[in-house]
């Protein structure tokens, strides 16, 4: 069985883009620090099950209350 490291690195990079973007989007809605949420999501891409668990946790978290501008 051939193991191609280039394919694996491309898969991790695409996963970083997808999970990082999704973490930032969810972080804007559900946390007060979306950049930190995105950074954590990107860091967890090196261990694939953890990044999906992190996204599920963000999805299940309640949205922040947005104050209406008067």
C-alpha cells in the first residue's frame, strides 16, 4: 500500500480552511472571541476527531444575545 504524504498534507490543509472558517462563523454567533474560536478549530485539525467534536460543541452552544441599537 502506497502512502502519499503530499495527499495527507493537502487533506489537512483543506480541513484547516474548512474548519477554521466554520469555527470563525460559529464563533461570531456563539462566543465573544471569534478569532480565538477559529484558532482553536484550526489547531485541532491535526487530530481529526477532535476538530469535529469541537464543531459539534460550538453548534450545540447557545447563541449570544445581541443588543439592538437604539
